[in-house]
C-alpha cells in the first residue's frame, strides 16, 4: 500500500505547501478544505495524485527519479516482492 500521508509530509509539509507548489508550477489549486482532508485521511484522489507526483519531481534539484517505492515499503521496484 502507498503511504500517502508520508508522501504528502515529505514533499509538501502541509496544506500551504501543496497549494503553494501547485500554484508556483502553474497548476490550478484545489480548495483548501479538500487538501486538509488529504492530510487527515492520508488519501489523495488519483487525478490530484498524478499532479502532486509531477510537482514533487519538479522540486527535486538533483533531477533524479522520484523513488515512489519508498512509499510502498518496497524499495526494490519488484511489484511481486
């Protein structure tokens, strides 16, 4: 299972971080209350999840691939592990 709460905290810190980075990268922003629910439920609608992954990748100064495996408990990238 993907650790959505940890992903949000690691890459955006809080609601303002999500809204600020989305805006800074030219994306429309969801309502503040919706983003608060993402943090409290540790769940993001998939449509927004894709955008947040793109924004999180853009924020990495090293431009290395975003390690999403770190949020599944499986860093090996083996989907059958």
